[in-house]
C-alpha cells in the first residue's frame, strides 16, 4: 500500500472514530458548569458572558433546540461540531498545501 493511500485510510478511520465518540459519549457529558463558568458565577460576572455576540447561536449549550430531546439533540450537535472542525482543518491543510505547491 502506498503512502498516500495509507494516509487517506488513517484519516477516514480517525474521522469515523471521532464521530462515534462524539455521538455516543455526548449524552454522558456533565451538565454542571465548567471551571470558568463556575468561577464567573462565584465572582458575580456570569451574566456578562450571556450576551449574544453574533445574534442567536445555531447550537446553544451544545444542542439543537428544534430537535427537542436533549440527549438526541446533543448527539447530533456533537456529530455536526466534529464534522465542522474536521472540515475547517481539512480546508486549512488544503490551502497551505496549495500555497506551498505554488511557491
């Protein structure tokens, strides 16, 4: 197996593993606030972080509001988030590779 095919196979397997983890482990995430959120709550400035910067978020609190069921909504949000991050990484890598080839 050549190196290019081997790399492609690794990427596909890694992406599938990430999607499986995002889908099946997202319902197990804690609903308790994280460290930064807890510190903001304790120090009294949590309300400042609740200001909407870009209007309405597509996935507030890592869920999709119109799906209703919180666990299913979180599972699908995990899949979409994983695909979005993968797509961004792939796009940046592609752009950098193309830039390198043109030099």
